């Protein structure tokens, strides 16, 4: 990416974060109802801190930080950078105010645009590109965290009228056959990728079939009505413990009202559309549904090989692959090396993208990863056999 393109991309990405927050009231920027959800104010400040810490402080001579306390408040998990506030305390930080966080963004944006006017350092350019993709990741988290905050308000407030996001339906049906053979997976070519996509390598796959469509709400309701959440034979042991410990009986955001299933959407509480793609499902639930259907979840290699012939991008799709390094993977030195590698434990890979994914932030080699119980993202199920 050349300097002209990255300058335009920088301003486009930064404005998009703020556009996501436009429908919010000031009070919406602060809550942190559970540890895995971060306040919108924190996302706006943290993504700004990334540019200040890794680019402006290193590549803009004479740069003065906006506030010396912000590194402690808005560092996420970078041990190499220094001390930071506990993740669980992000919602307790009422000060700095939301207005001050926006002033911080304006300060950093002004300095970044000054830097971009005469920037030729290729390392700086690559770090800016990483920063933009980092902010796009937080844009998706902004959408899903805002939904969690509002969706757990007993009044089910509307974020934006008409902004349902879970009403998309499949365009294809049936199964796609993939022949047995040796295939290559992993990123190759020009353009950006994260380090966990590197290490293109060969995999051997047995012949398999993969569904052209994602599981729908109606199909999942059939699973529920057949006692899916009560039949321990369908569940992995950890999943069964999770179901019982948390009294799980439906996907996240679902509520049974007067005998009918409703779900919270960003457009408010609405009746579940049985033909829409299922969303907000955990790996445990996806695996149990696959067992009920006498099928399975695809591996991430199977998903990637089939992806060119699939319609994907509406839901993050659980795979049956653990999040592990590819052959030859190495962590970069310093804080950048903390980005992906240290999380390669006890998590499952999701492939594709979702309706909340930012524009130009998806590719078939993208390796998303979450713990098996997590479901506040726009996650869905594609079956294989």
C-alpha cells in the first residue's frame, strides 16, 4: 500500500469507528456489563492509543503524548508496553470523559495526518497498516459490545431503526463435494494478512461434503424442540457442564414471549425469523447441533479449501479446529509479537466474516478465534459430512 492509499484509508477507517458510535447516548459509552465486553469509549481510546504508542511516538520527531495516563488506561494486553488497568475495570473509568476521548482521537488524527504528509519509512507504513486492521477488529467489537450492552438492558432499546443485522437468509442449498487430496492453505500473494495466517503449507484431506448454506433459526428451533438442550448425549462434556452451570436453553438474545421466540436485534426486540441464518451461538452449541444432525463441523482446512465455492461472510463460522500455529510460525519481537501468538491455547478457530465485519477486512485465510463458550459475536454453523 503506497502513501496516498494509506492516507485515505487511515481517515476512512478512523471515521467509520466514530460513525458506529453516532447513535449512542453519552451514557451508552461507559457500561461494561461483563468482563469480555469493553465500553465503547474504551474501544475508541484504545484504537487511538495504538497509533500514538506504536507510530507517533516512534516515527514523529518531537511528538508529545496527549495524556501520560492514557497508556495505563487504554493499553489492552501488551506487557512489553508497560502497566495497564485490569480488563474488568474498564467500565469503572468514568473519567476521562467521552468528550475527552474524542479530543484524544482528534489530536492523534491531526498528528497522524501531519506524519503521513511526508512519510517514506516502509516499517512505519507497515505498522500503520497493522493499526488500521487492528482498528477494524475493534469496529466489529464495537458493534457486538454495543449490542450486548443494549441487549441486556431490560427495556431492549433500539440502537438504530432498521438495523437488524440478523435477518439475512441463505441464497443456496445442498452440499458441495470436495475430492480427497493434498491441498495448500494459508495466506499467499500481495496485500495484508495477520501473522497467524502465514506459513502456507500442505494438508491432506479425505473426501468430504460441506453445506452450501448455514443453519437457520428454524432448523435450530427444531433442535431445541427435540430436547437438544436436555440431551446430554449430544454434548461435549465441557459443553454439557456449561449448559447446566449457566442454565442455557436458547441462543444468546433469544426470549420466549407468549409462546413465541423473539430476539434482541440492534433494531430492538423482534420475532425470530425462522428462515434467517442462526446467530450468536457458541462452539458447544454448534457441536451439539451437528451431533443431533448426525454430521460435524468442518475443519478450518476444509473450510478454506471449499470457500471459493461457498457464499460466506454473513456469520463467523465455527470450525472443529483448535487455534494453533501453522508450521514455521514465529512471533515478532516486542509488543507486536503479542498480537496473536500468545493466544494460541484453549480457543477454537472461526472462518469467514460476519455482518459486523468492517469493509475490506475479510479474506478466506483469516483465522478468527474465541473460547468455546463465547457467543456474543455474530457466529453461526455450517455443517460437513
